[in-house]
C-alpha cells in the first residue's frame, strides 16, 4: 500500500482525494476519472464535486453525514480499480481555437521561444499543433489550465508580473497553457491571442469548457481574428468542436 | 405594475446578495452570496419569508432609498443609524416604510456589513440561479444612486418585530479546525498563531480578510511544494509574506498557498463582521466539537422565527415624543376635581 491516494478533510466542507504530490499526467487522469465515478454514484448527500490538478473534492455537510461514513464509501470506490491506469471519462469535446501568435497582440511569443530554446517560427509550429487537455479549471470562472506540452516548454514563469493581459490571451509556463477569462496581471508569458470567451454568464451554457476537454490552437492571421471578432455572437471566437470518441 | 425601490444615495460598496450560486466550483466559480449569511436568515425571520430572498448588503455604510409602494423592510447585520423621513428606526427589526418616504441608512457602528431586506425580496433577473452580485467573477455590479430595483410581491403583513441582539459583532475568538497543511507547521509556530491577537486589515473584502499582526510571519516549508488544490471559504491561507488571510465566500476555487487551519462555518460571520482594527484570535477545536457547534448553529437558524418578538418602542428614540398625547384622561394633582371649570 503506497501513501497515495490520500483522503483528507477540507474544513467542514468535504473530503479531498489526492492522487499524487505533484502534477503528473496519470494523476490528473486519475482525478478526472475518479470524479466521474463519484458523480455516477449519485450519492444524495454529496453537494458537488470538482477536480483540481491531481485531486478530487467531494463536498458534503460534515454536520449531516459522518466523515467516517463518507471516507469508507470513497475508499471502497478507490479500491474498485487502479485509477492511475483509468481511461479518461467519456463525453469530452475537442476544440480548435483560432489564435494569433506573436505580433503586438501577443508580445511575448519571442521571449517564450527563447526561454524554450527554439526560434519563433518553430515555436509557432509546435504550439499551434500541440493538442492539450484541460487539466483543471480555476482561478477565474471557466478558466482552463491545459497541458501538458512537451518538455521543451518547461519554462518558468517570468520573475515580474505583466501588469495586464487581456481576456482571451493564451499564456504559457511550466508545460501548461491558459486562456484567460478576464484581463489580469500575470507571471505567465503572453504568446497568443484568441477571441474565445471561457465564461458567458448571460448564456444558458455559461462555461464553454469542462475538465478533460482537449484543445488545439491553430495559427491564424490578425485579419482572420478581426473578421471572427466582427461576426462572432456566441463567444466561441471561431472555434470548431468535435466529440472525442 | 411592478413597484421599485429607488436608490437615492449609495454607499461605496452596496450589492444585492442572497445565498449565492452553489454547484459551479468545478468550473472555477465559488458560491459567493452574502458575506454574513446569518443576517439573511434573520431578515427572513423578521419578515416571515424564506431566507432565499435577495437583500441589499451594505459594506461599511448604507445609503438612501425610496420605495414606490408601501414596503416592509428589515434591518440586520452590523448596526447602522437608520431613519424613515427623519424618524429613527430600530436596527435588528422590521418596519413599514410608506410609499415615497425616504429611508436613510448611515455608517456601521459595530461591524462591517449591514443588510436591508424587503418584503417579497428583489425581483431582479436571475443569473445562473441567483441574484447575488459576484464581483470577482464579473456578475452584477455595485449599486449606484439612481438604480431602481424591482420589488417582488409581498404576501406578509407583520412589521414592528425584532430579534434578540447577536454577539457576532466586534471580532473576538474564532474557532478553527486543522486544515490541509496544519501538520506541516511546527508546534511552536502553531502555538504562536493561536496566541496572537490579530487585527482585521482595512483591505478586507468579500474575497478575503487579511489579518494584521506585529511579530514575524507564519511561514512553513510546505509553501514551496504545494500543488494547486481546492480552497474553501473559511480556509486561513498563509500568503507569501507570512500573513494570514481568511478566505470568504467570493474567494477563488483553488490555491497554492499553505492553509494553517479552517474557520468553522458557524464562526465565519464573526470574521466577516469584524470591523477594521477589530481583534481576532483563533482556537483549534477537534472535529467532534466543531461538528457539534456547527449543528447547533444550523438548528438555531431554523428556529430563529420562534425568537421574533414585537418591538417595544423606546420612548427616547421617538423624535417627536412631545407631540404625542401621552396623558389623555389623566387628572391634575393640584386642581380640585370638584371645582367646576369656568
């Protein structure tokens, strides 16, 4: 029996099941698969579930359901299979999100390429063809943390903060990409710009992405992006989708 | 036709709040809702309506309001100076504000957040199942002078009711349970943490309450190696400079700072209501004690209605006391009652 997964209480709000001490692809996959399994149990006292990079939060009222009882249920479910080897849940979507790399719209492409040790053209070739997965959503509503990129892109966050990058910015660090929900200061480098809205509060489907969805960010020209912005009424920013089989 | 409440003057941080939007954590949005949810239950008990109705949350100070119809209101949370057309209104009570009258609410005296509840609630559009502003997520906005808020239909009648005063104002002892990284702090740091009298920082808001203190910070080696994971309202994060932040209902969904403990949900309104500079100190309780306290709190919320009593007006608070005929039928001690008036 290894130390993992661990089950710990989170205040009086619920239990957290953690699959690893650090971000790894299998641990993220385990979290996504295990959350889907908890959801499928449809336990009436579970208020909501969510994942972060390598853990699953099961929210329930500890004053109503004994902690030990929920721990037992979660342990039983954990024992049913090797979650680190579990396949990803079904019902996921692949998104193609048009992106302008570099230019004044995304001024840190060259800096990021240099940090990764490749020239800017090669950086755009790699980044615009990499298929990444939504590892987790957080920090701002609907905001995806996506990965993992190849080891080439294991570049640190910059020392200082960029004062503000706009909503829809594609930023990079530590083998991950983020599309920002709102304009925000950040230590991640701004390499691309999309017109993709991750959060649409007035819509009947306010969140575009779900954890486990996959994305590709094909390179388009400024002119193409401007045309997309001029005609887009959905918030998709010209993105096309297909179901992942 | 729908009647409205018009905001004539607005304090700097008034928002519509209800019990928030649960269910969206997986997509990056915390529940939000009233900073002091206890106040929503008190307003509901005073007006005889469900706690799910929307109220105006007033951080620090209130404003001036005029209803388009006769309006039942309740005033809860941090006590603020309140009057209707110049006549003082008792806090922690329900009142009738006539159509067209001016309801004026001033600065908070003993806490951080006051609440103005209305009979029938506010009937603004639902956004994702709630009417609460969630400013950190870009939902709703701070109320401004000139705003007109649609009023829901009110089926209740009672006014002039009150509840016993709550002791959750002015800071004090806050009970916490161990949290994700509590064990990574050494015993000496934890002892110093619970012995420290913190002060609520002026920068506190609906996302979190920063705590000021005089000595060195509360650092832990764990800070370097935490993979981002769930955070919940009540968690006490130790930020990079060693200062504790108590996370409130509009906090983010995940975080990478170590958490030294987590405030019991039943004690979180006391943190919310501590005004700038108020003392806050922490005591660890075990899980069984925490659950007993939280259960008691939840059952007290359910039975608040039974504690509502008629308001007995304090003569000192009646502005035009001398205008009242208080001694009708009394007789003079010096006049001879048998002597006929001429």
